C-alpha cells in the first residue's frame, strides 16, 4: 500500500489504498483519501500529507526526521539495519563442481550468487551453513580410478599427496580409453563395484583424485574470497538405501521398467506419459534424486534447517520440483521448513551463444579471472602513466586484483539472476555505468576528501548534526535511508541485483552531490554535515559491496 514515489515532486512515499477501497465503500477515492488524511497522525515523521489526482496520498518526510535518522545511522556499526528478530538456520547449497573436472564459467554464477546470498543472510542475523555439494561419487569414478592405477601407480603407493598433473587432461584420457577400449571399460565397472564395496585400493585412488581437485578448487575460492564447507554426494551414500526402504514402506515406490520410481504429479515426457523420478536404477544403483532426498532428510533433521536454498542453474528446475514433491509426499519436510530452488540463467558470449573459447571449449574460471585482472592492470598502468604518478608493484597488483575480480562478480550479480547475460570485459571494467569500478571510484572519492582535508571521518564531533539544504543532499539522504528496506528484500527474495541497483543509484546521487556541493571549502556547520554525508555514503558502499563479496580500495 505504501511505496516510494517515482518522482520527488510527489514527496517520498505514496499510498494508493483509497482507490482499492472505493468499490467496497461505494465512495469516491478522493473522499476516502480525505478521511484517511484527517485521521493520520504522522506529525513526528512527515509534513502534512497531500492528496493528489484521483486519491493518491503523498507523504514527505520532515527534514529534521531525515537528519536525525542519518545521524543515528552514521553512529551505528550496522548502519541502521537491525538483525532479524527470529533468526533461522539457513543452508545455502552453491558452487558444486565435479571432482576431476576444472571449474569453468558455468560454475561462476552459482558460486558468486550463492556467496552473496549467504553473506546477506549472515548479516541479517541468520545462522548460515554454506554447503558445497560436490560431485564426488558415481560411475565416472570407475574409469578415473582405473586410469590412476595404471597411469600413476606411485600416487597409490605414497603416504603423502602426489601431483598427478592436469586433472582435466587426465579425465579426457580416461574417457577416451573408456569409450574405445572394452577391456578398460570392464575394469572400470569393476572399480566402481570395488569403490562402493569399500575396497582399499579403490578408496585410496578415489581419495587421491578428490584431494587433488579440492586443492585446485580451494585456490579459486581463496581468490574469490569464498568460504564454503564441502559435503559432497559421497557424504549421503550410506543413507541412500534407507531412502529406498522408507519410500517403499510408505507405498510411494513403484516398479517401472525394472527401476524403482516415484511418479510426481504434473510431470510428463514429450509423449505426454507420466515422468518417473528414478530412485533406484535397474542395476541397483542410485540416482541424483536419491542423493537429493537423502540430503533433504539430513538437512531438515540433523542440521535442523529452517530454510534450504539451492543455488543451481534454471535447467534443473524440474528436477528440484520433482524431488521437493517426493519429499513432501513422504512427509520429510517439517512444517515451517522452506526448500527453495534459486535458479539462474547462462553466461553468453557477445554472439548471444553460450560463452566459450575461440576453439569452442568451455572457458576455465581461472583463465577468466586472470584475463579480468590482466585487463584491469593494463588500464591502471595506462592511467598511472598518463597522470605521471609513481606507484609500487604491490599497489598495482592489489588494485588490479580487486578491480578485476570485483568487476567479474559485479557484472554477474547486477543482472537479474533468472536471465541469461552477455559477458563483456569492456563493459564490466568501465569506470562509468553500473559497474564495480564506478562504485569503487565513488568510495575512493570519499577517502580522497578525507586525505586532502586531513580528516579522520571515524571521529567527527559527536554533537555534529546533518543540515540538508541542496536538492542533491536531500536525494542522497533519502536514498541512504533505504538501505534497511533493500537488504530486507534481498534477504527474503534472493535477488542480489536489487542491492547492486541500490548501490549504483547511491553512487550516482553521491557524485551529483559531490559535483554540486563544496565539502572541504564549505563553512560550518555545513562542512561537517557534508562530511557526515560523505562518510555515510562510503560506509554504505563498503557494506553493500562486502555483501556482494567485493572489497573496496582506499586509492585507485
């Protein structure tokens, strides 16, 4: 009923409830609006309400109220955002690469979106468990174990880790042999049986492969500042038989072409026949759905989760809808527990097709980050040369890394996650527009004011107040005070792009204020008031960017 106005001339907020009440009350909306306004008591917050058009009620916040709120926000380490009153146990399932495969651009979105969602949930006061559901089990390990035994037996004999080289090349070699050599294929299938039975050599080979992948993943997570706890498919392996037994006991399992399945309602194949959720395959093996059902039971029972968020690409929508339905039918989702698939689109190249290398291969995540940092460095070095500055190698390295990685993250997070988006290094590294460098530059501007005036913004006079006079000051003040609303929305609806849009508009409003209002040259009390606005802008940018997983810089 109450929304921010689209145009400042109508005030700060607008209510259109008089229109919706016109029919049931059989009165004109404007008459209803008049009655509402006569009974409103908003004297401490707003100027007298105004009625516009057919019956819109416009509210304008008082200048003193805005000033008081800004001062309270500036003095609060949480910038006026109160933690939730009823914290929940929230599990965020994200990233989830496969063992023995390199992380590629397809993992970028799940990793970055999942991390940002987890950061926002944590900041709001929830107890968050970040889980990496890695693909560390399954039939593909048969060929990998067999290849390891034959191509790198020393890895099995050693007590400590042995580097087996490029895991992606290793995987391709194993796959080629599996496809072309029947004897190798037979031995690979026997290795799967050995692995599932706990045979010592197979387990050792599996551990070697997992550990090498883990180290490669961790290097990328460290670079992206991602904190995540591994709990792969293998973790749930001992629980899978129980899933089958219990579904059978509940009368939900049926036999279908030799497999044990559950039919979820509303799902059909192209021919229009009911689509089964395969729980146990004809050979006795288990399916992804079985593992996901075991994970749901564990997460809701042992982990006692109130909310489980699956940050997985949109292509898995039907899979999760089916699995959630089966879990609900089985009574495995306690009352009040929310399971949510958080879908996202694909990363596309400038040609509108899936983002790939020139040779047609999937782009490795490491290569993508290296390229972003390299371009950020080249741009920085060109600016340093043009400005005839002297900067250390450590400074250049630090700024290039922060800008390059930040730009990649922000370019992704600033898109509506359900849409596909076109990847462009040139756009994401631009100093203008809705980009990370634009936000970082706004933050750096405030630090520049602090340095130039030799002012410690953390120790402005306690009695200092905010005085709003210029239109740009009002616009900046109102926008700053929307932070708690925006974070509340992002925490609930899980769209980080709303936070990006807020920060972009904040940077724009700050730059308009900066261009129009003198800060250091202003007379008191205006000078300190404007320093407070600058400080609050910088703190809000720093907090907002940190919730996106992006670190700020003092200088660029």
